[in-house]
């Protein structure tokens, strides 16, 4: 059996395992907690409105839920999948830096935890630092595509063609309004790929093959994975050198983390020995709630030095930016969200090239 055939056989075994795994139901999308905020605009327009409304008001809620012992235990169990050093251990400024080029799968099977927001805005902030960045939209929802101002209706080719028809990746790369930032868009066709891929030869390695053809053109490739552990996510993990896991600072955010890390370990052990969970990013942190602090504390206690020091705050400007087709650093460059993703980009890359 050739090395490739062997890889394919092992890939199939993994996918069967994943398919049989119980995937928890995603929580409902977060509701805006700042009632005074302006509604999110629907249609993209040229000039975004200025920030006139304070992003947060100090209003601690009276009866707050706290983390149950079961949730705390599940985090501890998940942490067993990942060797870490204590959070307070000294870190160098380039703790998260790795040799270039880097391919980062932004993955978490939980829905609405900030995967797309992180892929788009971390990508944009890395591009601003001077890196050439490619965002690959691997989610049929196409949120990274529209969030970067690309209309999926006007496309000749998308990531679907790369995965299903072995189309050259370079035929699908679209520039964005930001210098150095490019996107491989997704359309709703991709929804069919999960099923259409099943009988395909080396179906877990389609994206990897596409990216390999691209060579070292991009210093950073960020793959925005869908909220599932199906074949698309396996393609993302098989193509990546690293996994970045966004965790929403909310009660249910910690559920299923163990399963995600086990699956990453499976792909690492069978398909992609280069793969490592390089960073956990805490997102949608609401400083007004004790729960957010507790979740952040639990994650830090268990995942130690894997957790980025910079936390993404919950801010309405971050949720408005995609409807204008702009990353936050373009939409509102001085907002807290823009600042957070800029700092994260420095932390993850180790600084400008
Ligand atoms: N830091 C934040 N503050 C406020 N809103 C946010 C923040 N991050 C993300 N959001 C909003 O929360 C929602 C979910 O975020 P996002 O789409 O990034 O999550 P996701 O994990 O990619 O979701 P899915 O699993 O559906 O792909 C979006 O409406 C987004 O605009
Ligand atoms: Mg998404």
C-alpha cells in the first residue's frame, strides 16, 4: 500500500469515528445584551456610522448563573487532551510565534463562539501588521466571505470547486479591500460537499492538496471551519499546521471542548502529525458578568499557557462590522474590538514581520 493510500484508509477510519460521535446542539446565538444599542444594519453601505454609543455600561446583573461542578469537571477532562504549562509561567514575547508559513484552522464545533469573527479580524490585523494573509471560508454559511465584503453571487469559483473538482486554489482567491488580505470564498454549494465528498478518493485531504499547490504565497492562512465535526472540518484540520480554538465566555461554551480536542488528536495521530492546538482565544468577554470571569478563569486554570493573554471583549461594533463587509480595523479602527484583534495579531505572530 502506498503512503497516500494508507493516509486515505486512516482518514476514512477517523471520519467514521467522528460521524458516530455525539455532537452537542449549538446554543442559540447570543442576544445583544446592551439594550440601548443601535440595531445592526442589514445592507452593506459605503461609509459606516461613527461610534456614538458607549459599548458598555456598568450594570451588573443581580442573579447570575455560576459554573456548575459538572462544567468545571468537563473542562478538567478536556484539558487532559492537551499538555500545557501553567498560565502564570513566564512567557516570551514570541510564545505563540511559529515558523512561516502558518496554516491556522479556526475550529470549534460549537456554533456562534466567534470562529468567523476571529478568522476575519485576526486575519485583517495580521495583514495590517504586514503579513500576506489568506482567509479560507470553509463554512457553507459563507459568513467570512460576506464579512470580507465579497458577494457570493458574483463568483466564478469558490472553495467548493477546490474541494469537489480539484480546481486550482489560485483561481478562487479574491482580494479584499485591505492590502495583503485575500479570501477563498464559500457559497451555499458547500453544504452539499459534506455528502458529495463521502465516496470521494482521499476526501479528507482535498483542501490540503489545494493549499499545497499554493506553496508559500501566504505567511498566514486562516481556515474558518463550520460548527460541526464533519468532513469539512476534518479537511480544515488535515490542511492546517495549527488549530486555534475560540471559546465564548459563556456557560455552555465549555461543553464539547473535550470532544473537539480528542478529534484534533485523532487527526494529528492519523492524518496530520504537524497539527497542534496552538492557541485558545477567549471571546465575547463581558466584564460586567461574573460568569465571563469564571469561564475565563477556568479555561486559564486548565489550559494554562495555551490561552492567549489578550481577550476579545463583547462589543456591538464587532457584530455590526460584517454587515458592512468590513473587518473591524476598517469599520471602526479605534474601537475596543479593533484594539483587541490588533493585540491578538501581535501576540499570535510575535509581532510585525
Ligand atoms: N466579541 C464579540 N462581541 C459581540 N459580538 C460578537 C463578538 N464576536 C462575535 N460576535 C457575534 O456573534 C455571532 C457569532 O459570531 P461568529 O459568527 O464569529 O461565530 P462562529 O463561531 O463563526 O459561528 P458559526 O458556528 O455559526 O460559524 C455573530 O453575530 C458575531 O457578529
Ligand atoms: Mg462561523
